[in-house]
C-alpha cells in the first residue's frame, strides 16, 4: 500500500463516496471535499459511516468553484496530512432548462461548479505533482458531455470542456509522471435517478444496451485502476462507462 494522499471533490456524494472507498481500499489516505451547507456535506456523519466500514477518512468543507477557498483547503490538507498525489474531480451540479428559458445565472453556476472547479483543484495540486515526479488526476465528465442532451446546454458544455482540459493537462504532465484522464459515466444508480418517474426511467433504460443502470462501485473500480502506480501509460484518455448507451 502506497499511502498516497488522495483528494476527491464531491467526495461525500453517491459516486464520490464509492470512489473514496475504492481509493481507501487501495491503501491511500483519502480526503473528501464537499460544499458546506449542502445535504451531502455532513462531515461527522460521513466520517463515522466510513469508520464503521473500516476506513479512516477525512472530510474538508470547500467551495471548489472558488479558487481562494480551494487553495486554502489544499494548503490545509498538505499541512495536516501530506502532499496530494491523487486528485479525483467528481463535484458537479445541474441547473437544467432549455436554451430559450436558461438564464445567465443558471449558465454561470454550472460552469463554475463543474468546470472552473477542475481548474481550481488541478492548479493547486499540479505543480507539486510535477515537482515530485508523480501524480494521478481523474476528471469525471458525463455521457451527456459526449453526445449532448436536451435542456442541458450548460451541463453538457461544462462536461465536454472537462475533457479538453484533461488532454491539455495530460500533455503538460506526461514527462513528469503525472497522468490526467477523463471518466464519462452514463446513468448511474443514485437517489437522483431513482427520483425520476418510473415511466421515464424505463425509457432511459431502454436506450442502454446492457439493460440496466450503472453502479457507483463500477465507477470506483475504474478510478482506482486509473490512479494506481502501475497505470502510468494511460493519459489524456476519455473512458466511457455507460453500458453502451453512447459509443465512439
């Protein structure tokens, strides 16, 4: 076990929690970032739940859409735990509306939370990774960033932008031992998808060739693989994990 410090943004959400658990099982020291005041951000409860499962993990409150707040959080993590060698950007929001109804606030909020956040966290972690000659960054995009989605121009643009960022950062980090990859999930079992009316859920599932929604643990396993020391030849890739719903 390497004991590397791994930071997961959106780490207390459904997918983020599974990513944290898989990184913890790989022997890493895991820190979950979450936005204070949101339903998923209850640090004591989340840490206690992970402790009951056999994991010793930390939660740090942070608005990753804000650069200064992000820089402060990363400085705290480095001082308290150690330099960040693994970064998983899983934070994200939706503010769905058709273009004719979408207002500038809905656009800006999604771009800030989903795309600005990836710059903010990477900018904080990347120089240290380069200096130490090792780093693993995984940015979580979406099937809708690959194919677009009605009523999600803001979300799809933010998620498509993530992979452009990934490819550029991958080129900069490659010779310094820092890999940067994108994981683009399709529809994953979560409270959000289960809140969709059953009739609509059935229509979504009918579009997925494997005939089911993905499981958060499947995302966790993929990210644990990409962040392993042995995965250094994979960089700049976008890996779809969507049950065949969208193929390129």
